[in-house]
C-alpha cells in the first residue's frame, strides 16, 4: 500500500487559507465548524430535525454572504456589510432552537416577532441565492411567492381563495413546508454527508486513481484520450454528483489531452461536459436530486439507484460509442502504450481508497438508510486516510499488518456499538497523528476536506432552501392541481405530447436554474399528472430528473458546456451543440422507460428488461453512426438517414414498429457492408 496521500482538489485552504489574512482564516474556521456540526448531528442526533435545518440554513447564509459580499459586480461592498448580513442570518437561525416549543404551540398563529424573523430570513435566503447563482431562480421563486400573496385577483381557474400575509410568512419561514421543507432536510442530512465523502476522497487522491486507471485501460486505444474522459468522469460520478464540478476537475486534464491528439476543441469540450453531467445519474453516489427524489416519493434510496443503473450505463455507453466513431472518422489514434500508466499498478497503489466506496454501496444495498451509510462511509474514509499516515511510521511489516487488522476490527464494531465507535477510532488516530512524522500534514488534509465540503455544499444548500418557497406555495394554494389538469387533458389525446411538454418545461427552466430546483419545480407540477396518465411514480420522477440534467447541456444556456469553454478555448454554444450529439441517449432513454418501464427495472420479467436494453443499445449504436457519419467507413447521407430511421422505429412503442425497425437494421447493415467491401476492393 502506498503511504503517500495526494492533495489534488482545489479547496478553501487555497482560496482563502491561513495565509490569506484574517478574513480567510475566519472563513476557513467557519467552514470547518459547519462540517463538524453536520457530522455530529448526523451521527448522534442531539437536536430535532427542525432545529438542525434552521442552523444549517444559518451556516449557509453566513458563508454565502461572506464569500459573495457585493450587491453587484459594479459596486464595492461597504466594510462589514457582508458579515453583518451573514451574521444576522446565522443568529436568526437559533430562533428555532430557543423558541422551539413555543413555535410548535402557536403554529399557524405567528406573533409580530415571528413575522419579523420569518420575513428577514426569507429575504436573506432570496438574496443569498441571487449572489451565489444569479437572478433566475430568485425571480422564479418570487413569482410563486407573488402568486401566493396576490393570486386571488387572477381570472378564471388560476385564482385561489386568498391568504393573509401572516399566513404566507408562517408557511414560508416556519414549519416544514417553506424554506425548511424537504429539500432543506435532505441538504442538511444526506447531501452534506455525501459531499463531504467525495471531498475526503478527492483530497486523498481519488482523482489521480481514476485518471490513471482510465488512461491505463483505454488511453492507448483508438480515440483513447476521449475515452479516458468518459471513463474518468463516470468514475468521478460515483463520488461526486456535481456535473459542473466534474468538468472543472477532470476536464483540466482530459480536454487538453483530447485536443493534443486531434479532437476539435468544441467536440473535446462536449465530450467532457456530457460525461461529467452523467455523474449525477451514476450510482451509487448520484447527485443531490436522487436523495431529494427518494425522500419526496417515499422510497428507499436503493430503489432510485436500481432505477437509474441501466439508463446510466446506456448514457455512458452512448458517449463512449460516439467518441469511438468520431476517432474512426477523423483517423485518430490513442497514446503510445509506453506513455500510459499501468492501470493495475494504480489500483495496487490506491486500492484502499476504493474500500469506503465499496462499503457505502454494500450498506445502501443492505437496507441501511443513506444517512447511516453516508456517516459510516465518511468515518471509514477518515480512518483510512489517517491510518495510512500512522502505518507509514511502523517499521516492521508484521506490526503494520497487525495495525491494519486491529483497525479493521475496530471499524467493523459499528455493527455492535454504532457509529460512536467509528468516531472514537478517528479520535485516537487524530491524537497519534499529532505525534508522528507526516501525521500533521495528513490532519491538515482532513481539515481541508472538511472546509472543501462546506464550500461545495453552499450552492446546493441555498438552492434547496429557496425552492422550499415553491413547495410552500404549491401546498398552500394547490396550484399544482391546475397545471396537472392541463397536462392530463393533453395526455388524454396523446401521452407523447404530455411527455414532450414536460421535457420542454425542464429544458426551459434549466436555462436559468440548476438541476435541483429544476427537478423540484417540474416534479411538483408535472409528475403527478404523468402518474395519472399511467406512468409509474419513480419513472415519472426520473423522466423529469433526466431532462433537468440535459438542460445543462442544451444551448443557449448550457452550464456544463460553458464551464468547459475556457478550458477548451472554444465557444460554449458550439460545445453545447456537440454535447447534444454525444448525449443522444440522454434524450431517448427517458421516453423508452415511460413506454417500457422494465428499462428502469419497474415491472416486467428479466427477459423484458433484456429485450428493451437490446433495442436501446441497437438504437444508440445506429443513432451514433448516423450522427457522426461513420461506422466501418464514412457513411453517405442515404445511409445516415436509413440508420436514423431504423433507430427511430426501434424506440417507438407501437404495433409492428419493432419488426419494421429490425428489418431496416438488416437492410442498413447489408447495404453498408456491401458498399464498404466494394470500396475496399476498388482501393
């Protein structure tokens, strides 16, 4: 086992670390305390859920205002202005703790002080969201809030019965329906822990392990550099559910490598953006939306993972196939074998980093809750990182072996004694690291990971808090029923039109807001209607989830594409166009799952699942060939049209369409094979 820990992730310690002055040191300390608070409350539950949510939002406000201090890019903030607003938000969060019992007793009948606290907190959440992610989401949430306040004046079926101002404030600022609703609950529990989990693994060198493994396995094959991007980004998705974060980490290496070996800059950026966004649907640690979905529809998280597994594999298989075809069309080769690292040597060097991920998967599939699984996975990661530092100081091989055996037994003791044993072991290792050579550097790495996790949780947490306003308005007014009625009426004539409308809503919302609020808004409005039309519950929510992800690849506002733009030195719009080509499966698979739920393991036999997967693979292969214009050789336009038509018939779930599709597939392969053989003989 290697005893070297690699600190490769850019973190708070670098952005405003100890050398950055008093402000940087205070921010770093706040971030560490925030992470420590979340770990303790997750492991030992000393506070009620409502109090944890309140303090979680308070930390989010404090860090957001401190990190994004200006009202606009054109005005310098007044001294102390940011700290004043952030501190106000943080101190108000303790209102729920101090007056917890009183707030429960007077629920629905707020006092004047309650109203002031509620108004100020909601306003601060709106402003924090504007500073961290722009005006689009606050404007959408503001429109819903305005509907709650003034919607009774609207004409026709859009009007509601009217609600008092105090009732609206109470709904938004207190209880579990507004900014402290289910999204904030999930953010303050599952999401934060899994972000920390990924942060610890990144700091420990998981990025290097994934990249070396991908380079060693496919780097020397045709189009190897692009295949490295697909594999490394997919592997990163197992520990990091943020697509844009994947772009700016793995993309720093893969995009220049693809360009150096002949890929066009916009295609290289499109491959990285597509692969990175797939991380949000790649089990076992999917994006934050997966945890919110499990909580919203009240199913175990493992059920969401099972539903996402086959579509995620199809998504990455599509991206892999597309870059292979592009390499064939352009005549691109891989890296020399001698320049590629040894994949299995990389695994032998960093195999211990895989253990927390394997333990997490086992716990999730064994029926443990995501909260417990995430806590144990995080503690196990910390134990391994600190244990490596301690083991490095043990001189004798036998002693080192005995140390790891003892550490493994102590870690396994959580079955008998709970997570408290894990944290006791971590505490002992921390004390030992203080006195062994190199141990303090490892402790600094762990502290950096705590700060990094808090920093990465900000946009997710603030978005979850703000979209609670939308959920609060929907539950208060029942506006979802009106929208669902429209979709059901449309779907009575054509389910496809209802699906198409839902997809367009997701893509349009995604032009201005991240995946999390996009999913929450659209699933609240459209998913109940799709359920009424006979679409299984988890499939309808996954349909919305997938197109929320696709919105980050779809021009004109494609966040992942624009994140890749400065690295690729190409237009974000052109990268978005290429990303759509590479991500063809992402647009097709959700429709297939609606018409054949067996694709998401929702009903049917294993034969049904195998059949629909076979059709999907065939369709993806043909669409890829038609899009790139290459299979065994370059394809002419009639061949491309025939391939696309055959793929379309395989997808459409109507009588005899499969038979027509397979017939066209046979014609296409016969024609393409005959033409390429004839061309080869002529050459």
